[in-house]
């Protein structure tokens, strides 16, 4: 989705606000399973199994099918037998016809044990274009390792990354990744914004490495020069609206422009992501379960 077409971002804002207001007044929309997804120059609105697709001024209608498999295990808590989730796998397929025809296929996995892992891949095929997206996350913690008469650690890592590629015709791409690591008292960060790869320090972190400020030094392979990257990630709690907001960027003197990435991860009353890198954006929003 191109940012210069602001009507799509306004539509996203309206949908998020409608879901927020309905949650405040106790209106239950969960049976309709509403969701919205924007991929570069296309977006779809899904209500139950019906979908409306808009792609570069072309419209289409479609049918959507979703299925998931949630595995759990039993354990004893005193005299009570409890269950806890182990992992979840799911897939989502949407076929649409109209002024443009195509299929959107999404497969994903979430593991709830430590290390916590997950991924989601989307394949968008239409009459005019092919787009793929790839999301992945990892969170792990390891105890200290004894070496000789001393120890190294403990270790912890929080990683999240997203990429979007327009395969045919060859066009836009998004690559936004961040990793925060803790080795004993040393906090490190890695940030990728497109062709910029940077390493540095992660300051003012919380214990889960979910919030903090990044101060990195990296290399821009497009410009062929050293760059500094600044950014951070914070948790925002506004009444029932909860989300993580993160932004990273650098100034490129040769092009007199900013290269930046913005990632908003919604937690409630809607779940999903809004990801913006320079002139391109992606979003996927649904009601919290």
C-alpha cells in the first residue's frame, strides 16, 4: 500500500476506531470475525467468510476460509488438572473475482514454550501482480554458562522481523527487522531498515526487552556509506487501546531525505500490525480474541 494514497490509511484509522468504540460499549462483533489487510497497493475487508478486495483502483468480491489447530498439554496443579497451550498453526485462503482475480494464501505458526517462536507467510497472486510477505519472531532466555572460575550470561534475545516483496512486476519492498539482546549487563541492538544494517546499544530496556532506545551505527548499501540509526520502542496504554509503538531512522545527506521504519503492534481491542518503511506500508488488523 502506497502511503501517498492516504485514503487507505484513513480507512484503516476508521476501522480501528469503530472496533475500539464497539468494544467500549460492549458491542460483540466477534461472531462476524471482522478483519482488514493492506498489502502495498491492495487491501481487503473481511466479514465472516465474505471479502471485498480493492487493488489499484480495481474491485472484486471473494470468499475466505480460515482454519487453525491449537495444541495443548495437561498438567497437575494440586488436585486440579489444568491445560496450557503448546502451539498453534493456522492457514487462511481468500479467492476473489471481479475487475481483478486472484488468491491470497496465509500460513502461520506460533509456539508458546520457551524459546517462543512464530512465523507468518502470505502469498498474494492476482491478475496484475504477485506479492509475498514474511513475518517471524523469537524470544529466548538462557542461564549463565560457567567457564573456568567465572560465568558468562545470563542471555536473552527478543527478535521480530517483517519483509514484503513485489515479485511480479519487480517493484517495492519492505525490510524492517530489530533484535534486542542482553548478555549479563551488556545490552545490544540490531536494526535493519531496507538496505541499512546497523549494530549498537540498547539502552533503558525493560526485563523482557520489549521497550527501550536504540543507538546504532550501520552501513547503507544503497548509498555506500556509514550511517547512524536512532530509534526506540514503547508500550502505550490508552484506556482499552494497547499497542507497542516503535520507530527507527537515519538522515541521508546525499539525498536530503530520511530513511525510516515505523512499526505499530496492536494488542487490544484489536490485534495486528501497521508497518511503514519510507513510501510503502502494510497492515493487518482484526478483533482481539
